[in-house]
């Protein structure tokens, strides 16, 4: 198969995936909201290694944006996205309209409780209900063997894993590492909002997280002191306003008082009008990769 096939309806997705199944192919889905960057493309690469066929969805999901958030301004660049997917080796891209995901009379919401109470969930009411619902719809349409998500959105990844487990969806959730620019800034579609000075100061997020990781490697275990060490670096950039900075259990996402085996150090901050998130996993030896 050459080139990426553009699919715009659930029916076309069903026909395409069914034809792949008849050829004995496994199928991976990479859900995105478009404005693709190298981080997304790395997820496609992971998907290609896991399955014979890869479908990428592009859908800016209104259900996960609260009033006053950037739904209307969220970058949309389909032709550029399609070119990137052609080069990535993806086999199909699913670009549904809103009424195809949420047709008239749609009345179902998937809520994953508990792990949505902390971090972003405290500040974006309803956000994760929107994420879990749209993913459940996409999983039902594509029926993939594997879905691939990035670790930069650590809480989203935890929510999807819990939903898939609880509802016996019969698919594997695979995660990919956070890709970063040369100066450490986590790749994000929202980075294109940043002005030059905002972009420069945004690097303090990762520098702060890594400073805390180094503090852990030096023997510090107290969560408050680990958080404070990261905050010192982040607050040295005056354009950054921290929304939260927490050390939490990687599985339950509940706050930790002390670091034992591993902890997720996660931050959300506004840089000017742009909200960015980042995280690192830390342990007694410092920053560690997820198993």
C-alpha cells in the first residue's frame, strides 16, 4: 500500500479496517487532535512496529474543552498533517466531522473516577469525561488491536488505561516517551502559540523538573522539598504562572508525601495565555523512564 488513505466516515473506516483484517493484518490506532509534530510521528513509528496497519485519527474534540478554553483557536493544519503522515508510513487517517462522532441524540458519557480528581482534573472540569468518551467512540469505530498515546499527557494515559481495563475493551494501550526540543521543551501543538520570549522562558518547566530529579538522586525523599526545588527554577521565569506542581503515585495519581520507588512529578503552567503541561518520572536515582 502506498500513500495515506483519507477516511471521513465511520463506514469508510469499517470497510478499510475489515479489508485489512481479511488480509490477516493487525491494526493500531493513534488518536490525535492534529497539528502534528515529531512527538506524534514517533507514536506512529511505535504503532508501525506493533501492528501491520496504522490508522491515525484527527479530531479536535469539543467535549474536552471547557468554556473559555482554546477550542476555536486550536491549530488546524490538515494538509500539513497529511504530508507528515505520508512520510511517517501511516496507512490511513480518519478525519471525522463532529456530527459523526456525536450524532443527533448522542447521550452517553464515559466517566473514569478517582484518577481524574487530581492534576489537570482539578482545574479542567469535564475534560477527562470528554477524553474518555471520544476515545471510547473511536475505539468502537476502529476496533484496533493496539492504541498508542504519549506520556507527556500522563493523566490522559492513565485514564485511557483504566477505561480499557475496566470495560474489557480487548485492546492493548502502548505509550511512547515525551519528545523534546533541543532546549528541553516538551513538543506540543500549543507551542506554536508562544511568542519568542514566552518560548524561551517555557524551558524553565523541564529545567525545574530535572532539578528536582537531581535533588532526588542526591538523596532527598521529602515530596514538599522536591517540589520546592523544581518551583524555584520555574518561578525564576516571570512569564510562567504555575497552576499545579505535584509529586504523585504513577498509578493512582494520589499525592505522595515521600518518594520511595517512583513518583510522577507533573506540572501545568500558563506561559502568557498558553497552558502547557510536562512531567518526569523520578526515583531514588533521579529521572527514570517508564517501564
